[in-house]
C-alpha cells in the first residue's frame, strides 16, 4: 500500500508540475501559490532534489522590492481564475497578488537541506531573500509582537470563523459585479459564501487604491487580525532561518531578536477563557473566541505549552479524524465547508510534526495515523470531512501528496526506533 501511494503521490507532483513551479491542482488553482509551493518543494525533495530547489527559487523570484513574497504568482494568463492579475495590480517583478501567506518556506528549505546537503549553495543564495521576507513581516505585520493578516486569504485559512466579526464590519456595498470561478470547479457548499467573497474583493480594492503601499494600508485597512497561523509559522521559520544562518556563517543577531519579539507576541494570543491560542482583532483588541487547528500550532513554533493540551485533546476526540479546522463542538461547525470544519493534511503535518518534536507523542501519533488513513481510504484530496472522511475541495492535490511523501506515509522516529 505504501509503495503504491508513494508512486501515486509522485505522479500528482509530476502532473501539477508546470516546469519551474507547481500548481496546487489543475482547474481550481491554476497559478503558483506561496505556501503550497513550499510544500511542493518538500515533496519533490523526497525524490527529485534539483526540481525541489527550482520550485523554491521560482517562488522567491516573485519577491517584491520591499521583501514581501506574494501569495499568488500569475506566471501565465488563465481565464478560469478570479480574481486575476488585472484585479490585484501587484507591483512585483512577476504579476502577483498584493498580500502574502504563512511563511513556511524557510522551514521547508531547512528540511530540503537535510535531505539534500549538496543543495547548500542554492540554499545560501535563498537565505538572504528569506531573511528579507521575514523582516518585512516584522516591519509591517506586528501587533504587540503577534503577526497580523490584512486579508483572510493571507492566513491561508480563507473563511475560518476567526475572521467573522471583522468581516461583518466591512462595508462591501460598492464592490460591484463579478463572476466567481471557484464554484464552477467545486460544489459551492464546500466554498466561502458570497458574503465572504464580497468582502475579500473589497479588501483587494482597498489595497489597489493605495498601490499596495503598506504604510498607507495600515492606516485605512478595516481588517487587521493577529493570527495564530502567521505568528506560529513565522516563529518557527525564524528559528529555522537562524539555524541555517549559523551553518552558513551569517550574522543572526537580528533574527534572535525577532524570535524573542514573536515569543512575546505569541503569549498575547493566549485566550484563558477559551483555554487555547486564539486570533485577536488588532483594531478592537478583542479575542475572536475560536478554537481551531491553528490553535495547536504552538508546538510547531517550539512552544510546548501544557495549558494548550486539554482543549486540543478535546478537539481531537470530538471527530473521527483529527484535527478538524474548527472545533467540532462549536456552533457554526461545517464539516465540508473549507476552513469551517474539514481536516487539512497540511495543517495536520504542521501540528503533528510539532507535537512530535515537543514530546506530545500520543496526540502526534493520532494525527499522523488519521492523516495517513484519510489518504489511504480516499486519495489525495485538498481536505476531508472529519467525521465521514469524505474527500472534498480539489482532487489530485499537490500539498496533500507532499505530506504523504514527507511525513504521513513514513513511520515516525519513535516508530522506527521501536521496529
């Protein structure tokens, strides 16, 4: 079974390979997405290291002058996707969106370097670009040391309940007419609602109105939410960037300071009433009271917090397959609607591998086993129903295949030691 799925996963990466970059899946996502691409590079690194480094280099080739790496790079026109480059009007060297995404690239580059030490010269060339991107986050996205998003798409968790209150405060009455493309590829019941999409586009229009000037945008954007996903992935990425910098003989003193800042910021996301890390509206200071799979990313960030264990265990036990993107016991849980309930293998990897590293063995084993079981039973889907295991969203999905090749389809170090 493992060898058969290995070959299927490799075939998916090859199928979605556009030469220098990889599509998340054909049809639904016809461009290069930021964190998808980092997962793709990791997947390729398990069997084609040269192609893996090319993926990362292509991603970083779209970096803006100010350091930001956009969440979408529009390498070639595709009428099947909306909103495209004409709507975003990004200002980088490649047509792009105007926002970023969770900065997991440095962490995956560290893993690629472990798998392929001969790639060190290429990693060295990318290191300073990654540092510049991390510096951009530290300059433009912090609130009390936690990392904010300025658009729900920036978190990667597009329609998560975390954003509901802030989204309701946005006036999208003048957003204009548009035609969505996503619902022609996937059942609308699995996608964000029109209410959400109106506000997604309004936020894009606000960014375009100031030419994506981050200083001006910070003053006028009605959406600014401190996010566990961004905070924990950047904290982990800073740790990995620092370790590689030391290996390369670079000055890492500034990165050490960034790590301290982010550790302080992470604590501002602890919601004692929820018993979990939570998103916080930076404009109002209010917690959103949402327990999600992002709440459990603390271990991935190197924070072994015993306070987070009870609520995380309850989330794991509340569904057949762990870990749901939104608390299955919470009001508004939807098992098939994007980030309002489904299990995402990519988040399972981030959460589960972090738990393994921090010694949370029981929870980690559950997540790894459930992730593998979902793929074995239902293929490499974008996400899955946490109760039924039903595959949902896009099919033949790149980052799901990468998670199988790099983690879910492999025994853990603990399992290997016991063999």
